[in-house]
C-alpha cells in the first residue's frame, strides 16, 4: 500500500470486499483510468 493517497481507506475497502459487505468491482475505483506504459511493464 506504499504510495497510496488514502491507505486506511484502501485497507477498509479491501476488508469490506473480503467479508462480502461490498462488491468486488468496487475495487475498480482504486485503478487509474489510464496506466502509463512504464507502470504496465512493472506490473507484468
């Protein structure tokens, strides 16, 4: 979670998804709309 703007919010949302209190597609809001090519190479 290093580098995230709101790490505690991300952690809480993740816990809610794991417990079934929130749908898994709600995690999509954590992804940037367009990934720069250098980030894509780091992910892969």
